[in-house]
């Protein structure tokens, strides 16, 4: 069973940056991707970005393109979500997930 633990959330002013981490442990599939999602109060879960573990290929949602990037450190079994030029609309709980398994999430709050 794979385990995912997010960290790095917090309170930041609009225009600021945060880097979220997703630590991956346990038994992972042979080929998998780590996805980032977010969910704000009263809103549906939104896809943010993804990275394929083996190739490092990434993709991000149009809503964050040019501001957010996804990367990984294989040696640390960690995936990162670098968030720049943050906006109040980015306020949400951010989760990382592999297939149907996700972490507990980390809160990101962007003040105006």
C-alpha cells in the first residue's frame, strides 16, 4: 500500500510563492504518476498538475500554467509543487495522489 504525505502549505500574500512536498512511501505501481489536486470550500476538486515518476514528464492545468510547476526528486521519493505568483483564488487544500490513494492534504491560504 502506498502512503502519501503532503507538507509545505501555509499562509502567503498574493504574489508570493510556496513549495509543496509530497513524500511517497510504500509499495508503488511499476508505472505511475503523482497527481496534485486542490479543493476549496464549496467547490469541486480541481486537477492542478501531474508528473510521471519514471519519465519525469509533467503537465499542469491551464488555470495554473506559467505559475505552477511539478518536479520530483527520485532519491528522496518526493514530488514537489512549486507555486509562484499566488492568487487568492489559489486558496484550497492541496492533495497529492497516486491512482485512488491520496494524502491528508495541506492547506494553502493566499491573502489579498
